[in-house]
C-alpha cells in the first residue's frame, strides 16, 4: 500500500492541488478524490461523505494506497499528505461543479 500511495503522491502537485483539479476539469474529468478508511471519505466536500448527492452524480476516484489498515509511520504520513491534497482538490471541484450547474 505504501508503494502505491507513494506513486500516487508523486503525480500530485502538492503545492497547487487546485491547478491539478483545473487541468483535470479541462480534460473533462471533474471527479472527486476519495480516501479509503473505515469508509470512503471526500475531504473538502461539505459533509465529506459518499452520501453527498453531488459526489454521487459527478463520480469519484479513490487514491490508491489509502485504507483503514496503516502499515507504519511512513504510511500514516503519506495518508495525511493525500488527505490534505484531496481536501484542496475537492474544494476546487465542488466550487466549480456548482458554478457550472448554476449556468444551466
């Protein structure tokens, strides 16, 4: 799990998650990022859960390597990094997906 999560994090612009979100939206991918744990959470969304109608409508992808089983301090640190990133990324997606719906 640690190797998978490290691979995911290497693809992320940790200083500018909003830029990654904007690029993905421009490519037609406005899915939210989910973090596996005891259940799946969506940091940065108003209720943080799959119960959100917008998360269900738009869709999501899970960050590989996250989960409720933590294999040491390094894994815990990486999950925290991924969670912070997902929070900023998802806030951007939430805001912009709402704006596009308001225009219709």
